C-alpha cells in the first residue's frame, strides 16, 4: 500500500518532514503498545480466574451462554480494548516513512 503525503516542502526540508513524521509514528506506536499490554494483562487475569481464553470467552459471551455477571462485561470491555489497541499498534508499527 502506498500513502501520498502532501506537504509544503518549500518551507520545510524533506528530511525534516520525514524525521518529524517518523518520530510521531514511533511515539504513537509506543503509546498504543502500552495500552495493548495493559488490556492484555487484564485479559490474562480474567483468563486465569475463569479458566477460559479470551477468544473462547468472547464466543460464549456473544452467544449469550455465560449470563449477566458484571465481571463478564468488564472482561468483554478489556478484550475489545485489547483488540482495538493491538490493531492500532500493528498498523503504526508497520508504517515506515
């Protein structure tokens, strides 16, 4: 995939723009990774407590077979957070400028 960047290079040197974008992407990837790790840690705690993987939990939760325990809603939110931040981290970490 190719993404086109439009910038006023008459004001800025191309290498300065590249370095600024690279730094910003790296910073955002680092933040996304920290959030991903936080949600992953929470999911591991739920997995240990309930003896299910988070993927197994999601299948059962979405099928409605687990009930309405508040703990399950917290786990659901943590797993969704993990998925969102994992995807964002992989996107950001895979971009090079």
